[in-house]
């Protein structure tokens, strides 16, 4: 008589993908509970400042921040005349962002939700500017097409996407639990994934590990 198999059957792809997403969420929540998210310094990056206030700075319009954290950059944009919506996966971060916006006396439409599932949130656009400070790097690979599609559907002609990303090397991601699912970002990936956009600038970051600032422009 055959003995029952003790080999565990592989989980379906959908279950594995859900596990990946939950792993990322738990890792991010842990950093906010500890009060030490390494990507949330409270200082607006000079790259965003240059895009907004530089010699050829963008005129104020509608902006969407993906992975807004505690709201530092969303508040900065609102203070400079932008109509701002901002999304973050972690409710604790969104609560802090609301407090920061209220203290600054600016209006920011803050949404708690998944940056790869914008259809579930009240952020219809169109937007002239998207800002992403390493949010994309924490997105599991199977959700990155959805991320790109969500932005593309909401992009005004000529819209800009300013994205900070870690390189594909394992040490490039400061969150080990996230690094196990995500894989950094490269210029070639963005060119492939963001159909209808032009990658107009890639500038290396100043971090101790490989990082880059990517600027994309939506076709007019």
C-alpha cells in the first residue's frame, strides 16, 4: 500500500505573491513603529527642490507622491503652490503626514493605500508631477507593471516622474525584508516598463551604496 506523501505542495502563485506583499508591508510597519524609517529623513531632497525651484523649474500644477511617508515632501510641494495628493501603504505614516500638513497650514489629500492599486484610491488625476522617494524599490516585481500603468493612466501630457531608486545590488536596499522580494531599479527597466515615457535624466545619488535619481517625461 502506498504511503501518503509528506512532500508539501508548492503554494499557488497568487498565495506566494500575497506573501511577498505582506512581507513588505510588515517590514515597513516595523520601521515606523520603531520611529526610524531610513528613507524618511524629514528633509526635502535637493533634486526635488531643483525641479520645483530651479532656473527651469516646473510651474505649479497637480502632484502625486507615491510612498509619502510622514509627508515632508508633500508638504513642501503644497507650500510651493502645488495641488498635492499623497499615498502611503502604512497608516501610521499617513497619520503623521496629516499632522504635519495641518501644522504647516497646507492642504494635502492623503490616502492610505497601495501605490500599485491607485484605482482603489481617490486619486484620479491628471497629474503634472509624480514623486517617488524609493517607493518603487519596495514594490514586489509582480506589481511593478501595475505601478507603471497607474501612473501612466493619470499622467497629463508632458508630466514628469522624479524617482529615487536603489541599484539592483542586494546591499542597495536598506530594508532586508523588502530586499528579499524587490530588486532595486535600473534605467533599462524603467524604459521597458514605462511605455509612452521618455527617460530624460539619470543622475547617480550620493549614498554609500549605488543609488540613482531618474527623471521621466510623459509623451505630450
